[in-house]
C-alpha cells in the first residue's frame, strides 16, 4: 500500500518537440510521504502527474513505482495497470453513476466491493449519500467522493491535481486538513499539484518546485521557505523584493553581489529598530481590516509596498529589516 | 531525438489499437485506393479534348454552385437556428422540428417537383393566371434554381449543427454581451457568428460534399458540373479512366475543403472542449410584430424545402396512384427500411471504431491520418461502386478458384452493397460522433483508466452512455441518407431486393415523373419518423448539458 | 419504441427471406435490363408462366450494367442484356461482353439493319427521333430535313435536351455516318445557334416548352409524345395536343430511328434459355404488348403499332445499319462538346 516513487531524467515535449513541457526531471518520493508539486501555470506540473499516471507517454527517462519500471522509452505500462489513484481537478465524477457506483467503479475484488465502497465513503464523511448523483452534491462533497473513489481501490500512489482550486476559501481550509488527515490515515504515498503554496506548506512533507519544465528545488516545507534557491522560488511563497543597487543604497546595506539577494515583504518592519533602516514617504494607504497596506516612496525614488498591523501616523515612516531575514541565492 | 530512440518509441507506442485502426482505415480505404491505383493507368484518349473544351465549364459551374449553396445554406440554416434557439415566437416549437424535414426529400425528387411547380401549367403559372398575370414565369431549371434546390434540401445539416451550438454554449456569452449594451442583433454578428463558425463549417462541409456529388438534379437542370462530367466521360465517351481522373480532381478539391475546415478551427478547440454548465437558456420575447416576422422567416425554408415539393408530389400522386400502386410497395418499403437500418447500424459501428481506435492509438502520425477514412462521402456513389466491385470481385474469383465457394458470395449480395454504403457514408456518421465525444471531459475517461479499467471497459461504462445521443443522431442521418441513395444502390443491389429510391428512379428516368410520386412520398414518410426523433434527441440533449 | 422494434424485426425478416432463395438452378435466367416499364413486368411474368424459367431481373442504366458485366467477367450471372439504344449494345459488343447466337425465328422476323452484323444483338422495338412542332405557329411545309433545322430560318426556335442524352448522340452519329464528320460539326453548331434556350430537362419537357411558347420545334422521340397524350396529368395531354409530329428526311435518307435491343451475354450460364427468351420477345404476343403500352414501333412487321402512332402515318426509316450509331458515338460526343451543346 505504501510505495516509493522514483523519477529519473524525465522529459516530455509536445507538437513534435516544439513545446518542451518537462526537461530532465529527477526526484524521489519516500513511502507514505505527501509531496507537493508547485509551479506557475505552464511550468509542467500537470504533464508530470499525467506521465506518472500513465496518461501520457514520456520522451526519455524512467518512472519506477515501488521498484517496478512503469515507463521508459521502451516500455509503457497502461494507466489501468499502474496501481495509481488520481483525484482530478474538476473531480471528473461520472455523471451517470450514483455516488456509490462511482466509488465501486475502481474496486477490483468482487466479493466485498460494496462494503469497501461504503467504508471509504464513511472515511470521507459521506455516509448516507451513496444513492445521490454527482450533480446533487455540493462542490466539497463532490471533492470527497472523488477522493473516496480514488482511495477505494487502495492504490500505492495517489495523485491529486489542484484538488482545492474549485472551492471557496473557507471550504478550502477545512477540506484541506480533512483530506490530508484521511490520506495520512491510509498511509498512501501522495503527490499533489497546486499553484497555491499555502496548501503545499500546510500539508506536504516535501515540496517540489517546477519552473519552465525544470525541477528547480525540492526540499522540506520549512527549509524551502527559509532558504529558497532562486527569486522565483521565493516569490512563490509570498511577495518578495529583490535587493537591487538602489534599495541597497537606500537601506545602507552593502551586500557583496548585486543580483542574488532579496527580502520578503513580510520581513520588512515599520517603525522598529532593525539592522538596516530607511525613511519613506507614504503615497497611499489601503485599509485591509487587521492590516494596512502602504505604498511607499524611498529617498532615492524607489517604490515599495509593505503590510503592517501597527497604526501609522504622519506622512513619513521609518522602515527596516534584519540581516538574518535577507535571502541569498546561489545564482 | 535520435533514430534509435524514435524506433524504440514507435515500438512502445504501437499497440493493438494502432493495428486495429490501420485495419479499419484499410477496410474503408480499399475502394478509394483502388480508384487511386487506377490513376496510374493514365486518363483515356479524350482527356485532352475534355481539358480543351469542357473542364473549365465543369470547374466554373461546380465552383459557382458551391458558392451559391454556401451562401443560401448559411443564410437559411444559421438564421433559423439562431431564431429558434434565442427567441420565443408563435409556432416556435413546431418550427423547430419542421426545419429538419427538408432533409427527408431527396434532392433529385425536389428538382423534379420544382420543375413541375414552375414549369408548363404548373402550380405557379396557375397561381399567376389567378392573379391575371398568366405570362409571368420563373425559370428554375438553371444554375440558380439548382443552387436553391440543393440548398433547401441540404440546409438542415447546417441548421442542426449550429442550433446545437447555440443551445449549448451561446447563452452566457450573449448575456454578457447584452450587459455591455450591445443589442441582440449586433451580438449575433460580432460574437455568435464568429464563435459558431466551427459548428457552421462542420455542417457546411457535409453540404458541400453532397452538392459536389449531386448528379440527378444537376443533369436534369442541364448544369454541367464535375459529377455530370464524370458520368459523361464515362458513359458517353466510354472512358472510365477519364472519369476516374475527373473524380480524382474532385477528390483533391474536397480534401482541400476538409483540410481547410481543420485548419480554420485549429485555435478553436475550446468551443468543443467545454459546454457551459448554465441551465437551459431563457428565450427573449420580441415585440408582437417581430414575433410574426420570426415565424414567417422560419417558415420560408420549411415551405420551400418540404411543403411545396410535397404538395406537388401529392398532386402527382392523385393522378397516378391508381395505376402505380401495388401491394409490392409495402414490401419494398420494408426492404428499404431494413437495408437502411442494417447499414446505418454498421456504419455507426465503423465510425465508432474509427473514432475510438484513433483515440486509443498512441502514434501521432496515425492519429492525424484517420480523417482519410471519411473521404468516401465526397466520391460519387458510382465511383465508389467501382472501387468496391473491383476488389470484391477479385476476392470472389479467388475464392472460386480455390474451391472455397462455388459462386459469387460478395457481389450481388447485401455484403458488397452494405460495404459500399459504409465507405460512402462514414463521414455522415463520424461528424456527430466526433463532436459529441469531444464534449466529454477528457478527465472522465482518464479517471476511469486510472481506476483500473481498460479502454474497452471505459468505453462501455463511461463514454458509451455519454455519447449515446451523438450515436443516435449519427445513425439517423445515415439512415436517411441511405434511404435516398441511388447510383450505388442501382449497381450493387441484389436482384430481388428493391428500394424506394430505385423505384422512384425507374419512373423518373422513363420520364414518368408523376408516377415517381408514390415511392418518393414513401421515402419522405420513412425518413420523416427518424428526423422527428432526431429533433427530440437534440432538444433533450441540450436541456441536459 | 416497442413498435419500432417489431417493425425492424419484420423488415429484417423480409430481407432475410429474399436473400435466402438465391440458389442458382438450370431453370433461371438473369436479365440485365435498362428497360423498366410496367409493360415489361407483364411480359416477364408471362414468359415465366409459359416457359417455367425463373427470371432474375437486374435493373439499372445500360452503362452501369455494362460496367458491371465488365468487372464480373467470366463469373457474370448475366444471360442477356437489354438496352434502350443501339449504341450501348454496340459498346457491350466491342468490349467483348456479348456472343453471337443464331435463331431462324429471329432472322425471319427482324430485318438486317436492325440487327448486329455478327448476330450478337437484335432490336426489340423502334423509336423515331422526330420534330414536334407547334400546331399554331409552324407551317409544316417549311419543315424538311434534320439539316434544315440548323439553318437560320429556325433561329431561336429549337428546343432539344442535353447532349449527354444517348438519343441525341445517336442522331448525330447517324448524321456523321450519312453525311460525314465535317457536315455533322456544322450541323451541331447550327442547332446550338438556333436553340431557344440552353438544353435542359427531358424529352417531355421539350414538348411542354413548345406548349409554353418558349420555342417552336422540339426534337424528341416518338413514344414520349404518345405518353404525353395518354398521361393522367391533363396539362401533359394539353401539351401533347399542342404539337404535331413531323418525320424529317423523308425525301432523303429517311427518319433517324433507334432501337431498344437485346444481346446474349458472353458468359451466359444458360444460353439456350436466353435465345428462348429473345424469341419470345420478338413474337406477336410480346410485340403486341410492347406496341400497345409503350408507344414504340414493334420490330415484328406482323404487329401493328398503337393507334396514335398509326395516326401519324407511315414514314420512311433511315436504313443505316444501327452498328454505325455505336461506332460514331464517341465522335458525336466530341463534336457536341466542341459545338458547345451542353
């Protein structure tokens, strides 16, 4: 039930090689881990999971599930034989089948099909809904049916494609924790694709960052947050300002290189003592309830946006940050 | 990618579906290839004569015919489809299905009927006499009349395809457009017409193939087109080789049309990919005066394409019924029905296999060439007949030589006839199937596969129930087409099987057009039932999506 | 829905029965025919009753039947081929699809010019291509020959159907045979210049156009006039009554005639029965039916034509061997194309 997933040198292109979707991606997921794949749209995340599920054929590289070679240039195990489960972005529930039939659909053992399905529905909290049809359910309920359907055949790897993108914020937060509690309970190795890093940070053991079809970083959540390897990775996890020459002068923080430092907007403090400080003129305030967003103009004319919960009076303020919060990249 | 990897990939991706796809493609393209092979023999000796004296005429007339028909068909088909799907007016519900009826009248019958109505002491001149203007006449037996007649008998193809589009997808966009302060009429030209283009063109390609293929109406009206030229060079000049050369040119033109249609919708895949989840649209109720106008506008093509020809046929029927009617007509009707039913089922099956084998096959090159399988629709029935007869006779002779059989088992039996029909009408079945399968979200079949079901199980459990409506409309369209089909049937049917179309032809070719009224009306009647059924399906489908 | 299914089952059953009884026996004759008149059905039935031979009828245009025989080759089930013009029989013969047969009865009935020179086919009925002129507008003394129709006198007066029609092709072929290619070309051009409208419709439509005052002269086959006059449609009768028949070339070669004829297929499985069938069709009984219902001239001299035909009077036939019609068919088509006769 728990399996390792091994991807080596995976590449895939479309339109006779004109569009490169994935280039030389290599990584490994430990049994029982939840791995999030994060990237902008077009970064190749969907292609990656479709390749793992067997819905596309790779151009080069290999995919192993629990030491079985499932895809290479010479071999392609059909999706139905890969023992992979998948929850699709828009759930892809079969509209003409009832909830129970949807869940029963993938179960192989003939004897206790119905029992297994009912158990799984119970697990996702949908007891009593088995006779309904998909269009009679709310978005969150459909999501759970989709999860139950994917889990019922007890796959060794579970793939989730943007599982929460169709839900509103409240539902999303609740369901996210529920879903991953269930997944953790079953112990299945899971890969999930998201463009929302909050999801990834909240539930993933490991996060994998894709940019233009290339794997740019793979790390545990906290490590990734604290030490992103590029400004791209850093900006995926919240607004980030690159410390260019102008900002370095304004804050009087001479750094060695020009290009490879940045500071998260949330690390910038207002009216507090810091390692590096600067005066700024407030151009615009936006009230956001517990916070205010300020558009600032620095001495040297650079513009900057900061968010603060401190009450701010007057037209000028003092802003600053500490050297420990400066992000440095290898590039 | 280097050659070795290409080879490995090919070997990996070559599954049994690719082979089966090749097999299906092979089966349906044998006649076409046979004809293609004949091209190597060179044209007949009159080829130069044809190029010098008549080819330009054929090209010009066929082009004009296609042009006029496109304009009229779009005018009738799109306008009526838009009106019935967007507005509420008197008799809308009835008109909605009445507009499909012209499909049930074969074009050649329509041509005879119109010649009768506007000809010597026909309905029209009687009407004019009544108004005291007896000398006023409208000449329909020319290229303009022919365009009109072909258009009104074929516009339902465009009506059906664009109405499906309007019902399924246009509502949200139109509402958005109206919120932006753009009137319904303006939105139609700015928004709906461009968006509906792929749907309209899909219908139009079918219409144009039929127009280019028409023989009966064109020859009666004295318009020399490519197809009449094919018949002429074959039968009057006695040069089948030349006829085959001409058909090859025709085939190239149609192939160009198909490529054009594919090309023009290369960016428009979104229209097919997703249907709006909005419920059935609410229709606008225009002003009273406009409502009447809309009813009238929608009734015009119904009148021209159905009521008028049927009235003429009924007048003829009254004159000839006593002499023409025999009990035999009951069994001929049943036979026509049975053949059409059997063949339509097989054709739909082939179209399904072609569609899904293409989908399951993983080799790109094969995927893109599967459209070749539907070219048969563009080839005149008589040429298809030759393409089928040559290989099947060859096989028959071989079987006899090997003492496996003692007589012809393929030819002059239903096998060869049904085969020829399948080759000819595959396109008609393929089109609605393809569009309805495109409407299914890809992730549905993907998730079935991930859940451990193979292609076959996925098809039966998921895709089949969801494309049932598309399958039925494919079936009905082919059914109607086969009921009307003539040249193929004439040459390939078994001795003791008779169809209504053949009966109608026998009378008409002997210049006893009025006696052809009975079989013609029976064709219309037999085709009517599924046409109405088709409409019910379309409506049900639209309200479900 | 259930009713539909029943209907289907019944129709499939009917077809099943039909294709079942297709066992070839000695006592069967397969007829490939272009003729599909009601009267023929009657004839076939009588033959079956008298001879006990079962007929398999394949009805299609002669061109298609010839193509079919060509493709079928030695396996062709066809015993006889019936066409409605001599040109097609000539073509079948020249493609090696027919065989010679001899019958004293046939020889005694049919004159030589209505037969193939090698005895491969024989005419069954005759039709003449004549001029139907408007009773009220044309002075019949002005009419004389086919050649005369191409003179300026008849500018904008002539109605005739498309040159794709075999009867026009045969007429032109006879002109080529009698007067040479050059003359034929001039003639075709002259006719095209004299046409009252572009060629369209069938022979009946030409007569209707005369009645409708679109032109004065229609070049048509005799039996269509007979059919118009006997039509159930009163307007057709009226159209038929508005014209008179003129037989051209009475002073010269005679009026062009064509035949509906029959030939024995090269690979006929049942040649004896085929000859029996042909003899049956040429004898008085059958010829009377031909003449009576279809307004064709019988080839059997002992049989009288229909009353209407008799009322038009006797006329001099062109005794040109009908083989020539086939021989010059292609030339005729090419001349038509050059002259712009659609």
